């Protein structure tokens, strides 16, 4: 089992393993959540280019005027949850596997590194 390879309770470079999962999840959820309003406007512009035109600012104004400011948050919850999980797994597992796979370097790569190093 995976836990047999790495003791997740031992700090990694002075940091608890779970903090990597938390940091990845929080950062991905925040960054993608902040761009959700832009994505809503972009999608509406793609769906109805005649109505919204080519200007993002005027498209956003039209959208808010017709449907209210809340429309810009449409899809925010699934975006935050989905990318939060994705970011937690991506960054958390990356940091967890880095010492495992970093210690086992293939011989060919080691030879190449030795030959090209100064």
C-alpha cells in the first residue's frame, strides 16, 4: 500500500504533508474562482456574438444590466469545488511522490547528467 512507502505523519522539509494538499487546493480553487466571471462573459459572447459584440467590458455591462450581477457567479460553486480537488491532488501528490521518484534515478539519466555537468 502507498502509506508503506512514505510516512505521511513525518514532516517533509519541515512541513506537514497535508499542508501541500491544502495549499494546492486553496490556490487552485481561488485562482479559478476569481476567473469565473470572465468565463461567464466569454461564454455568453461565444453563444450570442451579435448581442454581446467583441468588447468584453460592454458585454459584461449588458449581461449585468439584463440579468443582474449574480449572473457573473454562475457556475462558481462547481468550479471552486472541482478545481480545489484537482489542485489538492496535483500539488499534494507531486510533493508526496517527489522524494520517492527523485531518489531513484535511471542509470542512463545519471550518466547523461554526469557527462553534461560542468
